[in-house]
C-alpha cells in the first residue's frame, strides 16, 4: 500500500516537474509556437508571454507579443497615444498604481496597491490548491481574491482579510461566518460568460468534497437559478445589502453584473442600493462551464459597456462615489490600462491568472476529471499537479510584470497615478489591425516594443 | 391543445436520444510523436526512476491518446481533445497539430467549427457547454456583429429554462387580419384568421436541387411531424413519393405547376416560388383551406406584395445569407420595418431562409423581424452531408449524403431541433421573455456592434464609424 502511494506520488512529481519545465521551455521559442495552441482572443504568443511573465516577473524581451490578441476589435483595436519621449515622466519619477475600493464617505476605507484583484472562481470549478495559490498571492500584494459561488474552504481562512465572499443565486456555501470573515461581499447577479443564466457545474466535477461544501448531492450537476429569487427590483437588491451589512457592518459591498443594454441604469440602481463597487463582467468573460451560445451572443463586451457606464455616472453626479471594476476579457497589463482609460477604476482578473498557472485555453474544463493541468479540476490526483506555493509565486511574478508595465504606460502618458487615467478616453487611439503598417507589425509579427 | 375533440394539456418537448455519427469524422488533431526521442525518454526515465515501471510508463494524457500498450508509438488520435498537456511536458517528443482534413469540412460560410457544433447537437440533442470563455473574433460582419440582451433581475419566467415555468417557442404562420367584421347574426364575414401554429420557430426548407432522394425527403417530413413543424418539399416529389400529411408544405414552381392536379389532398400550407397573382388566385380556388405562401427574394418590396394581397412571405437568400450582395440581417430588418411603418406588420407572416446555420441565428433573425426561419444547410450537415465546393446557390450547390437510415436521420434532426430549441430558451430566459412571439422585431433587446462602437469610441482618435 505504502509502495503504491509512493509510486503515485512519484508519478505526480514526475509530471509536475515536466510541466514546470514545459512552462519554462515553450516561451523561449526554441520549439516555435505550438501549432494547435491559442485562438483569436488568446493567441499562442499571448499565452506563452503570460507564462514567461509568471516565470520571470517581467514582460518578454524575445519578441513574444504580450499586449494584444488578434480578435480584431475592442482592446485589440485600441492603443495609447503616448507622449513624445521628451514629455514622458522619467524612470525616477514615482508612479502610483493604487486605487481605493470605497469612495463612499463614512464607510471603511480600503485601498489596494494595484488596480486589480482576482475574480470569483468557485471550489468545484477550480481546485482548492488554485484557490489557495490565488489567496496567497492576494495576501502578498495586499489585494483580494474571490471565493466564487462554491463555498469557503477552511484552508482559505488564514487569508480571509484578502478573500471576497461571493453570494450568488445558488447560495452555495454561504454561511454566516463566511459573511462575517469577508472584508468585501460580492453579490453575483450575473456572469459575463453566461449572462442571464445561473452557474453551471456539471456532474463529473461535483465530487464528494465539492458536494459537501455546497450541501448538495455528489456527482449531480448543479445549475444555479437565475436571477436571485428574492430580488426583482433595486429595492429588493437594497434589502439584500441591508441583510448582509447587518451580519457584517464593516464589509464593502460589490455587485457583480453583466452587460445588458441598460447597464448604465443597472449601475446607477446598484449605487443607490448601497453598493461600493460595481463589478461589470463583459460578455467575453471566462468560465468553468457555460453554454457556447451564451458566451458569444448574449450581452456586450466590456470595452463597449465601460464608456456608457462611466459617462452616465458622471452625468448623474455620482461617479466619484462608486468604484467600477471591469472584467470579462482582461488579459494583459495593456487591457487593464485601456479598461481604466475607458472608464473603470480597476479590473478583475480570472483567466489571465489561470493562464499564468499553465492553462492552454483548451476549453476542456467542464468535462470528466476536468483540467488536465490540475487547474479547473477537483480530481484528487490532477489537482496535485499545482502546488499552492508554486502557484502563488507565479501569480506574484505576473502581478509584478503587470505593475511594471502599467507604470511604464503611465509614465509614457505623463501621468503620476493610475487614478488620473480613469475615463481618459482621449489618450486612446483606435487602430484596427491593418490600419497602419506599424500596428500591423505589432499585432502581426508579435514584435514587442 | 385539442386532442380527439377534447381539451387536454401536453407540455411540449422533443424526445432526444443519442444518434452517433454514421460517417467517422477525421480526428480534430494530429499527434506527431518522434519515436526515437520517445524511446530515448523512456530509457532515460528507466534509469532516473530506477526501473519503477508505473512511474516510467505513466503517460501525460488523461484522455487516453497514449493508452495502447505501446503508448506514444501508436497514439489514438481520435481521442485527442487538444489540451496540449503532452506537448507542454515533452515539446521535443510530441507535437499536436490541427488536422487539415478537419479544416476542410463545410465551406467558406459554414465553417469547420460550425460543422463540429452542428454534429454535436445532432448526435446528442444537448446544448453545447464548454469551459473557458469565448474564443473568437471581437465581432464581425453579419450575425457576429449582433448581441442579444439580458436582464439582471427582471425576469417573469423565473426558472423557465430548468423546468418550473414554461417558455413558449410556438409561432403562428398564416393570415391574421387586423380586425374582424361580423354580419347582423354575429357571424364573421370577410377575411378570417387562418393560421398554423408550429411548436418551434423554425421549419425545414426544401433540399438543394442536387440532393432530393426519397429517403431524405421522408426523413425531413417525419422529423417535421414529430417536432410539430413543417417541411417544404417540391410538389412533384410530394406526389411521386406520396408524402402527404399535415406537416408537408408542397412547393410549386413554374415547371412543376402541372403536378398540382395530382395533389389529391389539401395541404395546410402551399408555397409558390415567386410572386404571381394569377397563380395564387388559382391556388386559392383549388385549395381554399390552405395557407398560401409566396417565396420571394429577400430584397423584394414586401410592402408592395402585401398590398397586392400577400399574407405569408418566405424571404429567400442564398445559403450564405446573401442577396444581391447584402446580408440577410439587414434585409430582414428592412422588410420588417417597412411593414411596421405601413401599419400592416401584424397581418403578415415573414419566414426567412439563408445564412441561418447556428442556433443563435434563430433568435437574432427573429429579433430582426422574422416570425420563423426555414432551415437549410444546418439540416444537411446534421445528416452528415458533404459539400462539394461552396454550398451557396440552392440551384447549383452539390451536396451529397451518406447512406441514410430513416430512424437515424429522424433522430438526428430531432436532436438538432431539441438543442436549438433549448438554446433559444436560454436566450429568451436571459432576456426574461415568456414566449418567442414577443421577440419578433424587438430590436430594443439586441445590440449591434456598429452602433455600440459608435457610441463607445466616438471620441477615440482614429475611430471611423464608416470603417
């Protein structure tokens, strides 16, 4: 028995080691680009560039494109209008990348040193190891990660000052203490990848441990209802917030919504209901499982929603009282900066973190044992392929690279703080790929700046 | 629902059953293993792990690609899902390539990815669900540049999708006068409503001229009957193959007009190719109970046709959704809007076909203004048809089918219909709509890329709305 277990451990270690080597070797481009890797949103070079950043903590210097994908629109068609070199801020000039997460007077001040935090990924959609890695990185960077809708594993408790408790329509794993622990409570009204539909966890991944956490039946698919059956108006929504703040008066309230035609009205309604953070998840967001029809066709991409919300909140005179966090297709430091220029205060990362941990975007997260890389799985064997400390280090290095790039962008725009970038749509340039030779070169050849 | 003269309720559903592909598809990926390096790797690991065979022989693939006794020396390519774990771990030993044979499925409009999706739907009857987010282009021309709406909280249907309440996908096809007139005895006079209700907002268009074997038509008709929709069949084939039934819509053309005399039953609907008032009047005399539908090009002046008496119009485009260079999305909006502006939209049924190849195209076409869509190439793909070159022109497209088996074919089409209906429910549910009839022409419940970009990027340097 002992020998068998030792053998199993050796097998896991063997593959873990080979994977780690692969994450290092592929971005060197010694083997070219993997022919079957990538898609328009996440081309192979962007995936490898993210691996490299997670390895080194710096953007690639070997020509790998690390700023844009090839989707032909949205972030991929936007660039910055940088100042001439002589007007840019010098390297020696400090640049602030922190943002506040509360702008309402009277409530607790929370500030994060980087304008992003980790988005909700439930226990069940990802492994406990992944949740732990994200929590450790969040602690190191004094930012946050979110439980997603799948409960709060005990192992996260030591990191609770950096863990957002998500309350979604299935209420999976929501307990009084998980609300009390949380510095931020996130109500998930909708998710960009499946707007208007509840969460999906297919039966294969609803293991005994997952089912126990969710108080459900093992191996039975879990479809969260939609919407909250207790919320059919902004007033109902306010009751929700009041309920949570009764349990935890100190918590900030985040409201995660998708991007319908009336997203501007949704944002205003959420503000008046008492939200500190409006988290807008665009239609091209990530997921552990979603109907394909929903991913592509329902609700608008985040790039198109942000200016609408930002302008409307400005017109209503409340823009400076609420924080807008953007998610749903934020892949790079450049995407973060562009989202902020389009009107967000900061961003929420999901898929990017998984890519940093080795995701190839193969899209097999939902089936069978789940992710063969040990990420979006609860398979006891596969999940051991990711050591939480190793994962936390990779995320930390990715964050470091993103922060360095963000500072570089701000310096080149002549801005001393990321807060000055918010809503500066005038600093963007629209360049459809192919518009100019220079841009075509950037996007087409993967030449880093 | 009235059954045998008495009222009864039966909740509509389409029975699904697995219907595996008849023709084996080429694998999605090619797995290329450098055999000498693999042998070298195994030898190296034998030394490294001191002969611990379970460790040495453990393979990176969790899908069984290397599960033969000789592992990577003879990979099972058909099991490869493209996760790339093997090549990530051992880049110098194994490489995964997209299979170019697979890339040749479909044509320039109905792309290989569409074929994959359609085959999955026809095989299983399920809604395609996958992990990871959207992977395609930001938007694009045609249907890709349109998104449907959703509602965060306001949703009258509550759990409609998952069972407790019902979302109706039924639509009415026929004549619907704006008002009724009654004589002094209270009996209706003049035009009275004449409609057929089908349970899904899609019907089956006739196959292309190159592929109209009896078996295929029988499959279409039987599947339409079981799904409770309609199948359009050329009238000569209706007669020759004895395809009578309430779910059959004979399509009459100039050269098949003579076959009408042999039509010994009264169809619920008859379609006539082109607009010919005299022929329609003749049809009305011969088949007074039938709904008459005129198949006209999608860029026709629909208002003029309605003023001439048309009440059911089937607007046609080529299989790529084009008519005189314009895409169906714009043409449908234009036709719908013209009827709305003239105040006659409610009296007319618009059916449309061409370029509707994915489940999401159905709600999008309905939002643009159709009452129902007629499906074409998606059906042939579900039956594992192959296109020879571009499948664009219904008159000249070369489509070949495998040796069809009736029960299999019917089930494939039922599965496809069930999957598309369930996906329609997802879209309706997300919007909070209780029935698909309310979706028609609801342009306020959709978003067009061009309009959103104009609003979002108007102030961005370099953005051109006309680009």
